[in-house]
C-alpha cells in the first residue's frame, strides 16, 4: 500500500481524484484492511496545514485527540479527553472519530457548538452541514464553529465493552435575540438535540427542554441532562 502525504490542497485533491483511500490515525480502518485487503494507495492529511489547525474556532480533521487543548472550547476538549485510552488518543484523529467511528464521541460536542464542516473533494473545497458529512462519510478537512460564552460535557461511567455510555454536551451562545442554549445527548448510538433561549432563568430553560425532542429520553437520562444543564447555566451567571 502506497501512503500519500499531501502538503497542499491541490496535492490532496489529486490523491482523491486518483482513488486514494482516506485514513486518519488508522485506529479504525487497520483491522478492516487486514481482513479485506489493503488498498493500492491511501491518503493521510496529517501534513496538510488546513487539516492540522487548532484554533479557538476551528479544528483540523487530522488533529490527534491528545493534541486538543485549552485553545478550543471546554466541551470539545472534555469530549476528546474521554475517548478510549491514552494510546488511542495519541493516534485517533478528529476526522476519524466524527466520520469513521460508530460512537462519534466528538459529535455531540461539535453539534452544540453549531459547527460547520469543510470538505475536500476532487472538485475542490466547500463548507456544509456537519450532520450531512457524518451521514455520508465524506472526506472531512476541518470543522469551524462560533465561540460560545460557556460550554460543558458529561459522560456517564460505563464498563469497558458494555453499551455506549450516556453523553450530554451543551453550549451557550450569544444570539441577536438573547443567549441560547444548545444541548446534544448521545443515548446509545442515537444523538438527540435541542436549542432553547436561556435568558429567562434555569427553571424556564429546564421546562423548555422537557418539551423538546429530549423529552423522548429515558427518565434517568433526562435527570442527567437537568443536572448538567443547571451546572452550565450557573457558570453563565459567573461570567
């Protein structure tokens, strides 16, 4: 297998056009390659500046999870820190987790930041909705978001090898009509979302969430959401 390491967007587009199979940290695809056979050529974006950026409002797809630090919002940093073991985080990438993984541990965090995805295709680079990228498993170049006022992340304890643990992510953004809270909950393999205004007090926000799509969650999950959101809203008042 020939591994291609483009250093410019034009080189990366050429790799895609010639059928190179994208790999991130190869933590997910390596076993598949061993089982089904290796492709003639693969492409990694780890030498591409656009795919390795770590900024307050952007994260490249080739960034390894252990590299995500306090340059990004708390919700993303905390999500990355809970993925797998230290050895996995030193290899696994943002793009692999969001597009290649079935758990997509970073997805709830990215959704509450209202993140947009930048894609790389043979025809060029363009921006689109993050959920579309995940569904179609397209080649992710980076994600970009609006910096929140405050954010938070909760992952329930879980035994190794068991069902996916409950994840609750949230972020508060300043909006033209007042601050809004975005919440995303991963229950099993499904992710539910809600956005509600949060300038009217914690009780009103929690009541609004009870009348959102999150009402479909089991009682225990709804309790975890309430506790998490209450903590995040308290931190908004401290700012």
